[in-house]
C-alpha cells in the first residue's frame, strides 16, 4: 500500500448533456428539471446529514444526486463520494454518469484494493461488496469528508447482513443521500439511516419509510418527465398435456384453480408455443398504430430469463 496521500482535486462542475424527450445519456440532463431544482434547494435548506429522496423510476434520481454531490464538492463540505448500487451494471452506469459531469469515480474499487487511483474522487461499489468487507469501507469513509449515495436503498434490506454492513461502513460519513423509486416498509430488516413512521394505510401499524422529498409518478407524468405506460390484457385458449398424459384445455382470464392457472401460464409463456408469437404480432400492430401519432413510442418485452428473451 502506498504511503502517499490522496491529492485534493478541483471541485467538479455540472456539464450535463440532452434529456427526455431527446434521449440523454443515462443519469444526465442539460439542466435540472423543476423537481430536481426544488429537491436540491430543499436539500441545501435542510442541511441534514441524512436525506431520503423518493422519485418515480425514470424521473432523474441520478442527476439529482450528482447535482447535490457537485454542490457539496464546490462548498468543500465533502471531498470524496462513495456510490452504493444494487448491481455491478448499475455501479458502472453511475461511474459513467458521474464522469460526464466532472466527478470521476472508480467502479472497479473493492474493499481488498485499499487505495484507488489519484485520478478519482470517489468509488462505486455494490451492497454485496460492502457486506464483504465493511471495515475497509469504514476506514475509507473516515479518512475523508465523504458523501455516500445509497442508490435503490431498499436493497439494503434484502439481507440482514447488508443493512448491518451499510451501517458499519458508512456511519462516519459526512453526508448520506438515499434514493429509491417507491416508499418501503421496515418489515424484518430496517434499513440504516432511514426514518420510519406508522403507515396510516396499514391497519396493522406497519412502519413505512419517511421521505425528505417525494416526486411521484402522477407528478412526473403531468410534467412530461416520464411517459404513460399502458398494459394491454390478452386472453387465449391454452392446451397442454400433463405428466399423466391427460389433455387439458383452459382459457386465460377465466376462473381456474391455482394449479390450472399456473399450468396455463407456463403454457402461454413458453417461447416455443403459439401464444407468444400471436401476442407479439398483436403488440407490433398496436405499436405501429400508435407510432402514427407518437413516432418514438416503444414497447417492452419482459422475459423470464435471458435465454427466453
């Protein structure tokens, strides 16, 4: 391990490239949207150590968090940033988005690695990576004035060890920002650094996260920040043979037993069957019609796994 101290790098500046509907790079926008500006102003006014932002998927949580980071760097409140994401893919996306706004962070860092290159002012890691070596992350957090961004923070409750590791690693942080797309309940594994209160809609009095700033789907839709998502319902006649050799027929959408429903759905979702191609053809026809009025309308196919996709 080198004995050299990490240099103080110049504060990053936001240089954000075109947003929806002009298809910006992930995590970037040419200027802050109204909700991002309001959330940033609220954050700076609150001046709290912990801040939970709930914003509907696609609204721009990444850009908001990076704008906070840039502001804190410029004010010298922090001099390092750690981004924690659920997956390897997302941490790499975070690193790319941060680099585009002048905040270089290392997505290849791990607790075993020790110091990172002097070219970086931060690191991007996964919750699993933090859980593998929370002490190493704590030491790094203590060495600097660190901002920690907890992306999709509800994932910190996926395993008890993850939540405990997040608390151990990032308790010394100068500032922490937690991001999520929806409020969440405490359930069995409460998430560190999140405030909870009884859910008024739950007769059992379950605890639900309390956000410092919320930007919901309805607001985002009204602001044209996200697109409307329509789910079309399709039925169909399914036929399959049981292990005993019996021929069974059922129609999706009609009352069936739990077992029959499961078998009918398995038959329907078999990519080698006849139903999936017919639904895709119907969806393509519908999308072609919609594109006469909305040229960049799109469809999304969600498959059970990569092979099926």
